[in-house]
C-alpha cells in the first residue's frame, strides 16, 4: 500500500477510479474487499439473529407476559452445541436455531477474513505474508477442530 | 421480568457496551460480563459465551470502517495474529486447568499495570524518536493514516515487533481464558512497545480482536456455553453500538481524551477483577 495518500479515504471514487484505470481493484484496494466482507458477513449474521428472535416470540407468545419462563431461560440448561443440532433445529423452524445459525455466521466472519487476506497476499506475490497468513488460518481451523473434539 | 423485557434490557446494555468498546478498542466484553452476571443474574458460563460472540461482532463491525479509512494497519495485525491465535488456543484449554480466582487476580494486576503505564506516558507526551528495527523493515510494518483532527496524513514507524509478538501471546491467552477481546492488553502492546500511534493501535486492535476471539469461540460453542437467547440480543446490540461509535464518534475524538477515558476504564476493570479474585 504505497500509493499516494488520499485526502478523503472514505470516498468510494478511489475504488471506481482503480477499476476504470483497467487495474484490478482488489490489488490496489484490498482494504475495500476486506471491509465489504466484514460488513456483509455481519449483516447476514444479524439478519439471521433478528429473524430467529421474531420466530421465537411468534412461537412462544407467553414470553411477552410470563416471568416464569425467564427463570428457565437464564439458568444452566442444554443449548445446541453441534452443527447437527443447529441444522436440525432450523429445519424444525425453531427460532433459537436460526439465532444460533446467525451466531455461527458471526464466528465464521474472521476466519473468512483471514482466508481473503491470504488470497490478497498471494495476488500481491508477498511470500512472507502468505506464510504468516496461512499459519494464522491453520491455527483457526485447528481451534474449531479441537473444539469439536473437546 | 418477562423474557421479552429481559431481551430489551440486554439489548440496551449491549448497545452501550458496543459504543464504548469501539471507541476504546476493547471488545465490550469487560463491560458486558459484569452487567450480565451481577445485574441480570445470568449464569457466568452463558455470560462468557455471549461475550465471546459479541467480541467478534464489535471487532468486525468497527473494523469494517477502520479498514476502509486505512486507520487499521493490516500488516501489523496479520503478523501479530500469529501470536494472538496461538495464545487464544492455549487460553481456551488452560481455562479448564487454572482456577478462576487465580486468573482474575493475575488479570487484574496486568490491567492496573497497563493503566499506570499509559497514565505516565500521558503526562510525558513529548514524542521521542522511534528506534530503527531491521525486522520491522523486513516485515514492512510502517504505515500512515489520515488524522481528522490535524487534517493531514501522518506517517509513522514501527519498532520492536518481537516484543509485540510476546505481549500478544499473553493477550491471546487472557482472551481465550476469560472470553473477552483483551483489547486492553493489545492496545498498550502496540502503543507502548511497538510505538504505533494510539488511534492506529486502537483501530488495529479492533481489527485483530475478531480473529483472536474466533480462535476461542469454537471451543466455547462445542462446550455448549453459547446460549442463543442471551448471545442473540447481545450480538445485535453490541454491533449497533460499535457501528455508531466508529462511524460517528471516532474521527472527532481527541487522542488525549481517548487515552484518559481508556485509563479510567482500565482502572475500573482492574478493580473489578481483583475484587472477584479476592472474594470467593
């Protein structure tokens, strides 16, 4: 990132100009790609969480009036904790399963960000950073595998 | 309190935590865990589970804006994530082995120490020259950012990358252990050890926190510590707050004020942690 400093970094014109110059925008502006991935990933996650919350209250109208249900909801109890649980719950149109799916999307966003960084560094032929990024990605994948085996 | 009202209260607190967190470069988990457990009587295991997801939400939401504005140094972030993810992995597994009280005590001590160090540097604000570092040159860590309050592009040099790496391993371990972003440890590591400007340190910390938290979130999910009923509203609220903070406040906040606010929060959190470790 050694191009001339822009007085207004937030302006979308910078990205458009790069495309018009016939150059690959992702090469010159990896920041924009990463920023978009983060934004859309978070948006997708929040949409799922919100949808799931609406479904939950729709299926459990007593949650709006009863205070007994809260006791049950905030004390220790089993929650879906495998991918299978979440998929099965979502298929049964359980609101909390949609919320959980949204939370899983949120957890996946940083992993996808690192994967995208890896592609960008490869495109820039930056060997050192390809190595660094690949190691970080490997550790993230390892953590999810170790968590599942735990 | 009905579940509906409970959810609204959680949502409200989460917006506040997200706002403050994005300004300070912390995930907001430090504010949320005491609120959820002490005020709303949520079981600690679910509070930690909700916190770790909210930490990813804050980081990703705020980082999207910081990266676009080229405030976050993505190369420094990538390099240091080597240490934070390794630390988070160790921490998530160590949390089962080490007693909770011991962790709180050590953590409280570290926080108080970083607050004092930052306070001292706030008084002696004269900028000393940054020593040259061959590894930092080799990794091309140096950068520049647009300073809104000065209306000019400020370039900076980075030093001591290995010291940063070591401190980040500690930050990652704490993050994995307690389910927090530990931005309060990441910011001083970059600001004080590696000599990045505070605004860049804050933005880069935010950018890194998501990856650190993701490394431990998998373990918490598999343990069944992430309850959608609590983590859902926390996640939405925190993202909203973080978006408001980074979008509308960050560029206008003066560095000195930001640092003073940060020191205040550090001291408060240190006190909370020490108290928790002291009393069973």
